[in-house]
């Protein structure tokens, strides 16, 4: 019994030396005793003596009532001990296994001790079983509960909420990658000298459709090059809510974009001079090589995935240029192009891939002869939606939504022209934006002008912690979605037939056949894994803090999700108020954190 209880208390300490009642004094150099019969790596203990039977009986009673207890936050290694029958808890001090000295003397107070007693009373486990597993279970259950209490909060004498605040953190230096940090105590609002983020749960904004990236040809081709097991693993790490970061909205290209290894194609390519207005030669056969297999695997990993799609160009025979690069759609082929988009939706649906939404044209105000591009004026797209695409979808009872524009923030007059026409606007669910020109405020300005139409962000990768700030702004300015562009290139930034140079993608295929997960994968995961579909953004405000931003949501289960980014080179401390609850936090330099808690009802 003596050795078993001794082991149990050590197991509960999670690798820190401990001090209490003089039984162990980690500040003294004395006999080293090593216990190596545990599943975890060997822990070396410095002890004054092996406790005798009477001491163990006394210690067991104190431990049973939690009048002796300890708290070891990962950030500072503080060891706390309480004298028997005392109404205050004092830090005994000690030395962590890494050799760092912890000063003693911190008083917590009666309220903190009573809180810990309440935790203990709810988690009774028999002390009569001498097995290692039973004792380890007891230590883990009780001390695991106490770990939810932060010493800085208990020192105030107020009992925190039992659930506390979950903290997930990713740092640009790579030391933390969606790491679960020590929970923070959630207590009553109190004065603080820290800058305060006020989260107003009553002021709700847009609901979230989804967050993700793209399964364009370059990503799908690189996935096809991976061994089957690794390919499955990578897809799961992208879209699976439990095994990965839970992307739930992906963009597809209708035909090829500029990021592709093989020659560009559409679904009805013909020899020069031929036309096919009835689309009898329409076929998605070329997508079967590696695009549809990747989409199928993604749907298997996350059945809740939604897809939207965009064409870079109609078939060349529909265009004024007769080429995939440059040119406009000839008005006489508007009906054929509308049918082309309808056939794509029907063909993909037959493959088990329903298309949630589509845009009429990727970047309709850009043209480049080196890759598929097509010019549309606002009036042309308005007329096409109003007179052709919308009515065609209506006749065929197509549920796929239509998003207009799909280009940069700098030309809001384009979607304004479409949405100002009542007949065209009735077919349009919202406006899609990219980030390459203009300012993000264009999103919220357009939403104020047309409050019944949604805002979506459909293309634009962001990088590092500065990119996290940009993503926060995109969401704070009304977007129901965010989609990065291109997930997986190789370390040479290939395949890419187009003229635009690429940055490293969030996942890279290396020359040795392995893959590397870059910081941006984890940065995106701070949003995508925790901001669920159906979450509603709520207002959050704070004093201006350079290089710092935040965005808050209330998810469908009533949980608050706050994502904050610190792009500065120094740690950032702040407090968060939500209703009558608050907590204090500190973020490392160049990091992104997600805070999760349930508000008091």
C-alpha cells in the first residue's frame, strides 16, 4: 500500500517534483530515487525520506479530502500545498524536473480551497485498490479537475467557473502547433489594467457557411502522386474535423485554372472553326484522372463538405477570341454557356458531388493570353444571370446558388450593378471577393447597401501571423466564408502552367516523397477547426493594439469561440469580457490563439 500510494501521488504530478508536510522537499539535495515501472518516461525524484506507514495514512487522509493538494500549470511549474485543516493554500515552492526553481509563499485563500474541495467531492474514486492503474486513475481524475483553475485567478478569492476557457495555440516559431494550452479561469468581471476585448454576445452578425481552400488541378495532381496511405492522411488532415483542421468548404475549377500540369482544357473543346451549341460533346471525362478521385476521398473524410465552383473560361468556340486566354463570351452563345454550367452541375451530382454554389466567372475583369481568362462587364454578367442562367436553373429546379463578381475589393460597382437590378438580383445569393486589390472594407460597405445579400470570400491565401490578421479582417467585414487558394504544391511550387509565381503552400510535397506541414496549415486550423458551420459572428471590440486582432463567434452549441492573432515581436497580455464573465490571457510573440468557453446562462 505504501509504495502504491507513493506512486499514485507521483503519477498525479504529471512530471513535476512536489513538496508537502516535509515528506518531500524538492529544494534539498538528497537521495535520488528512480521509479521506472511506469508507462511514461522515467521520472527522477528527490526525496528526504520514504514515508512511513503513519505518514502515509496521514497523507492519504489529507489527499482524500483535498486538504492537501497541488496545482502544476505547464507554464510556470508552481506547486501548491495546503496544511491539514487550514483555510488557505500556500505555495510550497520547489524545483521542476528541468531544474527551474519555483519560489514559495503564494496565498490563495479560503474561496480557492473551498472550490477545490467541491471538485474533489464530485470525483470520488476508491482508495482501497492497490493496483497501479486504479491509483493513477484517481490522481488523474482529481488533479485533472484542479488543473482547470489558474493560480492568478484563485489569488483573488473568487471561485472560477468549473468549465474554464480552453486555449489552443500555434506559434510562428513552430514550438506550438494547434497545441492545447493550460485552461484559463473564467471568473466575475473585475477591474484590470490590461487592454480589454469586449465580446458582446447580443450583437450578432453573419452566420458562417464554411472555411477551407481549393481542390484545383495542381493540388489534386500532387495528391495523386502520394502513396495511398499518405494521400488519405493528407486529405484527412485537411478536411476531417477530428483528425485534421476540418475544412468544410472547398472551391473547384470548372475545367482547368492556371494551376495545372497538363494542357488547359474545358469540357467541350473542339478543333478550331467547329461549334457545339447543343453541347453533344460535353464530357467531364478528363476530371476522372485525379480530380474526382481526390474529391471523393475528401467527401469520405468529411461528409459535411460543401463545394462551390468557378470557370476560368468557357470553351474557346464560345468566345470572341476563339481562345481560352482573353476574349468575351459571344452573346449568341449565352444560352449555350448557361447550359454548359448546368451540365457541369448535373455531371458532378451524378458522381456524388453536389455543387452548393457557383460563380459565373473567375476574375471577370482580368485577361491574360497565357492562361484561361475571360472578360465580362458588369452589364454583361447582369444580363446573363437575369436572362439566361437564373431562369435556366429555375426551370430545371437547380438548387445551386449563384454568386456574382468573384474578383477583387477594388471594383464594388460591378456587383452593385447586378444587385441593383431586381430581376437579376432575385437569382443572386451573394457576392464573392478576392484580396489582390482594394481594401477589405468594401465587403461591409456592399453589405450595408444590400443587407439581404451575402458576402463570401472565395480566393486569396494569407500567410503567417500577418495573414491571420488579414483573415480576421475578412471575417469581421461580413464574409460568411474564407477560401485559401491552392493547398498542395511541391517544393518547387509546381505544377503551375500559369504566369503567377506561387508562395509555399500550407502543405508541401517534398522531393523525397514526404509532405511538410507549414505554419500556415496550423494558423488556418486555429479558425477552421473551431469556427463551425452555423456559428454566428458576434461583435468584439478593444482599444487599438498594433499587430493584434480578434474575431468572435457563438457556435450552434452555445459555445463562444474567440480567435486572436498577435503578429508583434513581443508577447501580448489582455483581458476578455463576455457578459458578466472575464478571463486574462497572454499570447506569445507571432502566434495565433483560439479561446473556447461556454457563457454563463
